[in-house]
C-alpha cells in the first residue's frame, strides 16, 4: 500500500495545541469546542470566522512554534501502519521546517519517502496539483486525511480515500483510530 498522508490532525494530534493557542487570541466567550470546529475546516477559515488580524495570525504562529513537539504527538497506532506500508508521503500546508522538526523529534522522518509542504510553491488543497505531483512520482493507492479538503484532490487524481475521525460524506471509507485502519488494510496481519 502506497499512502499519501495529511499531517495536522491525521498523522499528529496537533489540534489540541492549535486550539489552546487560538483560545489566547479570541474573545473569552468563544469556547474551545467552537475554536476546534472552525480549525477543523481550515486554519484560514478559523482566522476569518474569528476575525483575527495579521498581527494576531503572526502571534498565533509564534506561540505555536514555541510549543514543544511533545504537545503534538503522533496518533496511537500510527507507526504500525507506517511500518507496514510500502511507501508513505506527506502533503501538508504546514511549513517544511516545522514538519521536519516534529518528525525528527519523534524519530519518524525515516517512514516518509517524500514531503510536499506549504512553502514548496504548490497551490493549497483542495487544488490537486501537489497530489498529481506526488502520484506521478510514486503511483499512490490511498490518501488519508481528517478533512474533506484532504480527500477531494485525491479523488480527482484517482486514489482511494480515507477520512480519519471525520464522518463527512465523500470518502471511500472512514476510521476513528489507526487500529481500525490497520485492520482494514491488513486484516490477516493485524496483531
């Protein structure tokens, strides 16, 4: 299985940290649940909904970058799938240096053959250009993401799609945890 992965909210549990940081920048009446719901659409969407200024967006990025990677851990069971996959690549809007720092912190960079990051010059998802680029090189089978914008370009490219912890219509299949994905992809090998 050759898999394209989203990063935030798919490989790594980053949304609790993002929510904590954004809570510091928005009105005290806005709940963490509301912040999380809007962040799960996209960071850009959340900044518009909460009307963050450019200065507040810059403050968010500084505060987020100052957090320890330990506050953004990989999801439980993920390494088992990464080890079993024939090939793994990442497509993310996160800057390359941040992705590499988190992967190195958790000793996980060796699991990935390639990475397209937010500062690599490709249009943002759901534009399929980065997916075409990765698929042309690696002939990918599956795209895993936590949001619709992660799977829409994969469908256009012709990959199977999996939504992680998201029941929105449109994916080929859905999983709540990586035990379920592992069982789905390798049912006879699951231990």
